[in-house]
C-alpha cells in the first residue's frame, strides 16, 4: 500500500504504519501518501505512524501540516508548545487520574476534523491512550437513550472560575469583555458575567452527528468531560460543598438540550459501553497518531513518571455542517 521502506499492520486497532527506511523524510512521505492515509482514517478512524524519526515539536508540526489543509493555532483550552507555532501541550491533568473519552471541542461551535498526537517521552508506567469508535457507540446505544440524545442534543454549561478551570481571558485570548460578548453572540453561545467577575457560558451541542464524508451516524460529544456524575467522588464532594445542589454553578455541567437532567444511571450505562468498546494504544517514543476526531473519541489512562505527548489539530468543521438533526 505504501511502497518500499514501509510496513503496514492492520491486525490491531489502530492500524500501524511502520517506517523501516531511515532515509524517508516524514512530511514528504506523508504528503505523498495522504490519500492512502485518508482512506485508513475513513475506515478505522485512527492510524499510528511509527519509526519516522519525529522527535521534536517542529518535526511533528511539519508532519501534521502535510496531512491537513490548515493547522489550527487558536485553541484556548490547551497551552501552546513553545517550540512550535501550532502545536499544543497535552491536557494539564493529574497523572494519577484518567481523562475520560471525548471528541475534541465537540461541545463548541467548531472542532477539528483531524487531530494528531506525538510522543516525545512515553510514561514509565501506564499512560496508554484508549480510543473508541463513535459509530460503534451509536449502533450499541439503547433505543431510549438513542432517541433522546438524537432529538435533544446536549446543553453545556461552563463557568470560567480561576483555580478551578482556565480563565475566560485565557480561553478567549483577550481581556476585552465586549470582544468576548461579540464572539459568543456570533456563535449562538449565551454568556453571563457573574458577580465575582467570572464568566458563565451556555451552549447547545449535538450528541449525534452525521459524518460529512462517510455519511455515518456517530455518537459525538463531550458528555463525560462535563457531566457532574463523571467527577472523581472526592472532587464532587468539594464541588457540592461549594455550590450546593446548583450544578449549573459547577465549572462544567451537561444536560439534555431542553435543560432536563441526564440521569446519573444513563451516564453510568454509557461509561460501561465505552469501556467495553475501548482499545488501548501503548506509546513508543516518536510515535504519531492521526485521528479522525469526528469518528473516534480518545482519553488517557493514569501514568507514573514523566510523560510528554504533544498535540496538533486542523481542518476545522462547523456544527451546522454535520448536524444529524437540529437540537432543541
């Protein structure tokens, strides 16, 4: 499929493309084989590139740029990697905790269709990246949940409280409240300035999309990163002691699109389904993983020791282009 000097292994998920020729220049090889890689992403949702000598942020940036029309460099939820213009550090989250499954920025008015990860240093222990195909989640959803999620979508409420989440200044890249209000209005995001100076946003997002290329239905959202049932029990106790029963005051919360609660039992059923479908990818230094963000959700297992994964994303898609059904 990829010519001499490259071996393709598709016996596992995600499939692995291994370079065996030291003279391959990764960005040029990727550009020359972009069509074949796109085919793998449509079929599998993810692919691993191994042995291509990608060991620095700028080398990773060049490789990622060769596989998309345009990289995205204006993402407020992740800190920038200092040694590349359009590369980010991975989510600053406690190493002893899991990052739950999510499709990147699926709660926002736009999101990347492509996401790339590069391992500069694998963890000494743990730190695998679990992946789940959203098409399989959709196919396995119980009928009652499938109907409500498809019909109502999800309402995301977020409070940008310094110390508990990123500040609104960091998220929006400005100190100007008027600019924040204008950007929110343009994207149909409700914003409310709180008495303590923090910002609350409320926005509607899909729970299900129709993939713009394959036409398939995909369970696509950030429910687990926002629903309060998914907080660590100790964190949930602290939040409850601060905010009481008002979940809309938590840093993040999620409801059905009509504002009704998503029952904890339903979230538990979904987490069990994701765990049963998950396939884990164990990193080696220099690995690059390309993901179709609209097909596959990703997470992170707990780890020990130092670990450095950097991130790039590109070819942004707007919500209107992929909605399976209108949200309420």
